[in-house]
C-alpha cells in the first residue's frame, strides 16, 4: 500500500474556533481569505503554514 496524503478545503465562518489536533502527520494551511490565529500567530490572506505532527 502506498503512503498517501489528502488535501481538503475548509471554509470557516468568522470567529470560528477549531480544536488543536495532535497527530503524527503534517498540516499545511494556505489562507485564501480573511485571517486566522494559529498557536498565537496571526495569519492573513496569502500566508502559508507548514506544521509537523
């Protein structure tokens, strides 16, 4: 079986919170519109974040 990754598009309403996830894979975030605060860092349109699990 091949190792595979999944890409998904999520759209959140303003002031939405999303719980911290602890898992052994990576997360990649690209902010397409608006702003997001991830672990105390504010990201805005055009920002990219890569995190390891």
